């Protein structure tokens, strides 16, 4: 998801890509800001503080496995079948968790750090160690139990429960990474699908053909454009991948790199019909915190070119850690995670730290050569990386 991850990209990069000059020149940027500001669903989970030009900020981007839109309305059954959503067990798990750090000054690199959904960590609600992707849902369940006892029902129950879930996830990520989160954005399954459709697809590259009945992905090797349910299947697959969830993270990072390329391509955001479709997706499927001023954030993110955005994954231990109640999980050393995140966010260049065996397999690529084996390194948004 995102972002994959992709969540805030639907608003920020929409206005802040390389086409921002053309948008401003035609007056479209102002219209976009006004429309998004007045119609997008907002959250109080983060203490509001504006994004000021010349100040760095860190945002938590979340892909939510939800069967409802941003307003709590159920998604159509036909769409859920198309995206292989599986049975609705009432669990709001976060399939994608990414910390995006945007620097204060032009020329400084932006860094995105992924947290595996199965990371076995101490949750901030005091319930002990569990997979981090359950923090949101546990927060929702606990809050709804109290709210129901107070007589709260319906959409108000769902809204307040979701807010508690966001707060629980934010607190857990802050505790794990030692990083203060300034802004928050989430997108659901349908939003991801419709975002790629609205853009006419996103370029990706595979080192080898893939076929997986669980996610529904069935794609050849090489460079190609994916959209809709196929794009979602591309980023959700983990069965059949040697690295499991860590390989899926590499997929998500590569997808965001391709999305960045698509958004920065000529004409991607200057067509009124495309903008209208994107705005419709954002206002129905994206949630952002109330303090995230669209215009100021767009101006800051707009200074980051694709080559200045790199993707990393927190250091991990064994991927098959046996747990008392959560099945197999990914082993995590919190001290190592905090040191890694601090180093990445303070690095002077995107590739400042040497890759280690504990980071997810990643790749760097230029525009369409022959697909090659994925090397270890940092994915950047300066090209369309080939991944497994």
C-alpha cells in the first residue's frame, strides 16, 4: 500500500511534483488546495502543528487493510472480490507502515523508512509484545468497548474508534523508532486501487515472472505498467517470495519510486480530467491529520526530486520468530532500530550508510535497461527499480 504507502502521496505529491510550476501558472494548484482542504477526511491523532517552509518534518504513512472508505462507508463487494481482499474478520491491520522524513533545505535528501508489518514489538497500549500491524486494531477494539458502554453507536463509534487506533499506532511507532511524528496519512485498499487507475497506471519492473493465487498477481518479467487490482496485487504479494514480507516491502518501495516517476512525468498532473479523478480518490479514501497544511507541505516536498528520495527498511533479525499468541513474526532489536532511523534521518546523502544483511533486498535502477538481479542497497525514486 502506500504511501504504499502511497497515502500522503495522493495529496502531497499531487500538488508538489515537478509539475507544480505549471499547476500554479494555470491556477489549478489553488483549486486543488481549496478542494482538498474543505473535503478531505482529517484526524486529530497528531497534535496539530503547521509545516513551515524551512523546517524538516517526519510523517507516518499507513496503508490500512480496511473494508470501508475514509468516511466509514462499506466498500462494494465486487471491488473486494477483485482485489482478493479475503473475508472481513473485522480487523483493521496496517499492511504498510512508512516513516517519511522531509528535510528543511533544498538539496538535502528525503528518506523513507519501512517498518515490516510483522515486526514483533512492545505496543504502546501496555498490552505487551505483538505484531506492530495489530496496534491500530487493538486501539480501536479497546476504545469501542469503552464507547459502547457509554452508549456511543453507529458512525460516531467507528470514527472515535479509528481515532484511538491511529493514536495507538503512532505512539507505538514513535516508541520503537525514537522519532517524533509530525504528520499522519492513511489510505485504504480501494483508495490504492483507484489512485493507480486515476493516473493511468504506474511503471514497475520484475526480475522474473510471478504468479500467486493468494494476492492474485500474475505478471511477466521486465518493465510494465500496472494499475487497479493488479497494482494492489503487486505490492501485497508475499507468498512465493524468498524474503516473504521483507521482499514485499521492497515491492512497495519500488512501487512508490515508480509512482513518483509517473507523477513527475510531463502532463501527468496538468490534465484537468486526471486531477479531478485524483481529487475524488483523495477525498473518499485518504485520511490526514488536521495540522497538515496542503499548500505549505506541497512547497516543501516539491523541492525533493526523485533522485533525492531513498527508501530503507529497519534492521531485522530472524523472520520466523515464534511468539506465544501471534504466530511467526519478525524479530526486532529496538535499540538497533532507533540507531538506524536516527542515522538515516540525519544522513547527508541518501546512501550514507552501508547496507547490512538485515535490511530488505532493494535495488537502484536507471530507465529501462534489461531487468537484472536485485542487489543490496537503497532504492531511490530516481528510476524504476527491478525487484523480485
